[in-house]
C-alpha cells in the first residue's frame, strides 16, 4: 500500500516533504501553467535571513510580484510568515542546502506549493536608481523578478534585455550607477501568451 502511494506521488511530480529540484527541461522550457486556473495567488516569506530588514524585504518581494502582475491577470497577496497553506513560499538557504535553480516544488501535509529560494551566501542589497552599484552586493530585486518569472514557468530566452535570460545582468548607466530593471518586450509577450493580458477596468 505504501509503495502504491509513494509511486502515485512520484507520478504527480512530488516527493513528500522535500521535492526534488525542478530542472530547466521541465520548468523553464515549458508553457504549462503551474497553478492551473487560479488567478489569485498567495505567498509568504517563510523566514528572513537575508540580512535585510523584514519590512524592506517584504516591499521588494511584493514589488517583484506586482511587476509581473501588472502585465498578466494574476494577483499575488502576502500571507503571514511561515504559513505553509500558500501557493508560493519565499525562503533563504545557504548555497549547499538550497535548490540549485532557486525554486522547488514541495508536497507536504497534503498540500503542494512552490518555494522560491535565495542564497544566504550573498549579501543582498536593495538599490535605488542612481545609486553606485557594488558587484559584491547583488540586487535582490533583479533576482526576485527572475525567480517569480521562473515560478510562473516562463521559458528562458537569449534576449539581452530580458529578465528571463539565463543570467540577467544588472543595468547600469554610463557612470556605473544602478538603473532599475524592467520586464522586456519579450518577457511581457511570453507571459501574456501563457496567461493572457491584464484587463483594464474602465470607469463609467
């Protein structure tokens, strides 16, 4: 009986308590929606070991979700920390512990969710436009944008301006100052091909 249950979970793509990392072939190269027909998704920050104040971390993670939400008909709402009854969990792991790709599928206590993981080996920073960029302090907003896109199962591309290129680069001005990253035309086009366009409410 146990073997049948375990086999069923494997066929569903889950392993109880700690799912195997999802690979480029079955995540970044696919157009399969990860949340079926859900449009209102809930996420939580499982724990904050980023070195950033929690309120600042919440704002930048929300900003990343809202950036994608602005172009597709999905909403993302934060729930209380450590709540596992959510669609997406944001976590922080050391490099030798967390998933290689930055996201992972979990099946735990009868519920499934996707975990977005940041590595604690880096000294993350939230930059303001025009601020001098320090390569030893990577931009957490850029990383969050890429991981949210990957969680939505948007495929990687070779567009040099794309958030979804394999290794998105920080945009700097001629003086080496930070320029806030934006979704490229290719990012928006790919997302809307999968999820549709954002409907704009018209005031009567």
